[in-house]
C-alpha cells in the first residue's frame, strides 16, 4: 500500500461535538464530568444536575459546525484528520439491541465532508467515550462482557465505513493506568468511568481492566483485517522519556523502571502475546489476570500495523528522598507551560527512536501541541508565536528522527487544530488550536471561529512539507 505522509490534526468527540443528548445519543462517562474550579481536576458526578456546567454537553458545537471547521482545515492543506466515533452515539447504552442510525449518519456526513476535501479520516474507536450504562450495569472494563460489547460496536462501525476509512485506532492512551502505580481519580475515570479511590482492590482491578482493554484492542485489530485486508490498525499511546534525576545508577534504574510502566500493553499489541514479565510481576503480588485459552489467538493475529504516539512533555524521575514533597522536582534544563507540562522537543525524537527500535513499526504522531492562554488583541488578531515556536521545534525533531535516525513516521497530527475543551481540566482557556473559538470557561461566547497567527504558519509548513 502506498504510504503518504499525513499532515493534520486530532480531535475527540467528547471535547468538540457537544450535542450530548441529540439524535438518540446516550450519556457517556465524560458527560457526567462538570466544570471544576480553575486548575483543579473536575468533580465527578453520579448524576446530571441542573445549574451546573458540563463542558462536554456543548463542546465547541462541532456537531453542527463541522462543515465550517473542516473547510478551514482544508484551507490549511490538511491531508488527515483524526476524529473519534462516540460509542454512545452508535449504541446509546452500549448494549442496545439495535444501532442508533442517526449516530451512524452523523459520522457518515463528517467522513464524506473530509473525503470531499481529500482529507484522510483516521478514526479513534475509544477516546474516553464509554456509555455510562456500561459502568453502572456491568462495572466497566472490569467485566469481560464489555470487551464483547466494544468489539461489536467496532465491527458495526468498521463495516459501516468500510468504503471510506482505512485507518483505525482502537484506543486513545489506555497505557496510563499501570496497576503498580497509584493513580488519580480523574485519569482513572476518563479511561474507565471508575474512580481510583473507590476501587475495592486497586492493583487487581487495574490489572484486570488493563488486560481486558488490551484484549479488546487485539481482537478489534484482528477483525479489522478480516473486514478489509487494506485496513491499517493502530493504537494510540501517551509516551515520553523519563530522565534519571542524575547519573547515580540507582536513579538511572528507577527512571528506566518508571518509563517501562507505560509499555506492557504496547508490548502485548506489537509482539503478539501478553508479556511474560508482566504476568510474573502480577504473580509475585498475588494478582490473577483473567486470561482465557482462546485469547492467545487474538493476541497472535491482532498485532498493530502502526503505533500512534501522543507526545506533549518529558518527565523527570523523582528520587525517593523527595517523595514527601508535594511538588515534583523540576528538570533545570527544561521550561514548562503554564499548566506545568515540560516543553522538551528533543523528547519527541528520543521517544520516536525508542519505540521504532523496540518494535520496528511505523509511527504516526497522533497528538502534539501546546496548551496556552490566547489573547485576542484589539483588531481581532491572535498572535500565538509561542505555539508556532513549540510546534516548529517539535517538527524539527520529528524530521531529525526521520532523516538522521531513520525512524519510519507516517504522519504528524497536532492536538488540537481548533480550540476544544481540555480533557484533564475541563477548561476552554487551555487552548491548542490554529483556530480560535469564542467561548470562555463558563460556556459563554458566540462560538465564532477565527484564524490565529499559527494558522497561516502551519499552512506554509504543510505546503513546504515540514520546512518552516
Ligand atoms: C491527551 C488526550 C487528549 C487531549 C490532550 C491534551 O492525553 O488524548 O484528549 O486533551 O491530552 O490534554 P488537555 O486537554 O488536558 O490539555
């Protein structure tokens, strides 16, 4: 298959669409997450209550404005757009007997619009959009039945768009829930709809969830190629280097081990078997992974065709002696964004090298970008030079990885080409786009779209195939 290099961006349904209860959509886990206090992770509700803002309910109204938005992406010269298909639009409760047709029609319309502009649709099948009924009635990914229901949903979607879509992504960032690490409630919730602090046996539960999600991914990859042998299947992981605090061998070892926590699922999906080292680790803690004999075939035949890499920052290993400090120790060589995310372009080259050498698979950069406060200056311009600088430096390192280190990379997609709701904070003011959306954190605003300075800059980058 001829492999083009994709230039474009990534968005997710729950952060952009809005229309949370229109045209038969059921409630999904992110629809229960309300606007929190600034800079603090959002509250998690059990019910939808009135007089409270739920950022996903309105999103940026991509649901109604996708034509205008896609036309602007086309104007920049995008050759790919990664969107997610929200499970709760297709099966409102996750386990319904029949498909919600308006949900399928909506995604047909988006995909058709992309194809009209010769933009390749890249479809994520799970970007934190779990129907809430599957949490309440099944216990989320703790239950193997949810694997079956997810596979059924993916099958319906892959068949429905078989004539139009070749690039499928099974999951977004499932790798952040390593069972051996204490997790935050908000991250656990985003991936599973469950709260970490309420898990009865966190290590066992996260091991079960991690196994089930990995199994779901390999099963879908296997079926994708049965549906169409041209299908290219990836899974997206959030990966970054973990630098040792200093060159003391103990710290180097600790940094290595911390980094490895992100990789057991990548190993499982790329090597064709659930890794022995993880099973041994579980065994030593008395944890049982719910493996069934028939799973082996899914692992063997469900290997990935490419790895999706979400890269934002690098991390610094925290030596034990700083464990009781509230703030993490900072890397003195690297600046940070307002939200404390390090800005480290070399880290993307490092990570690309590492995963390409470890697995030998093509990489697609599926997310990279800078969350920043943007000011609209008098006259209406938005001069986001800081974003241009961030992206230019990262693209330069991607090129080095490809040209000097011989890493196979099939695309560079920014997060997010248009301002969307922030996933981790629920804020609107944490903006990533080339296109400004007029909405504030309270949900007020006209939703008018406006080109930022970075818009024309990225258009030139694409035109010049990465030179800037
Ligand atoms: C990634 C998620 C995205 C996106 C991004 C930026 O982990 O896949 O959904 O939101 O992070 O994070 P935030 O929006 O919190 O700044």
